[in-house]
C-alpha cells in the first residue's frame, strides 16, 4: 500500500497573543512565509495545504503554488480543536 503525506498548515487570522501574527513582518517578510518556505523545503507543493480564514494568508499560499482551504468561521475560533481543522481539510480535499 502506498501512503501519501499531507502537510497541513493551519493559519487562522485570530490570535490572542499577537493579533494578525501571520501578517507581521520578520526580516522583511510575513511570518506565514517562513512556514510556507519550510513546508516547500520538505514536501512537494501538491502535498501542502494552507487552511485559513485570512485572505492575506491564502494569497501568500496561492502565489507559491500551494493549495488552499478557505476556512469557515465556525472552525476558525480560538476554541476550535485541531482535529476539526484536520477533518475539514481531509473531507474538502478528499486526500
């Protein structure tokens, strides 16, 4: 049996500690780009998905050739369990 690997990057817009943290610049680029860079170093772009409710984050993924999932508000809350985000990604992509 052949197994596939999925690299899921969950990046919701809300953050209690640092609001808008994925958009914040670090060394001249948005923080989300560092995560995307590492994912691209480790995985094929076709095996990477960014799940977010933030259009800025989704656009950063799009321009790098990564698939995106526009996350609904009901699974973008601070209290949303990660398993819900994973389940949503697997169902929507049929991975």
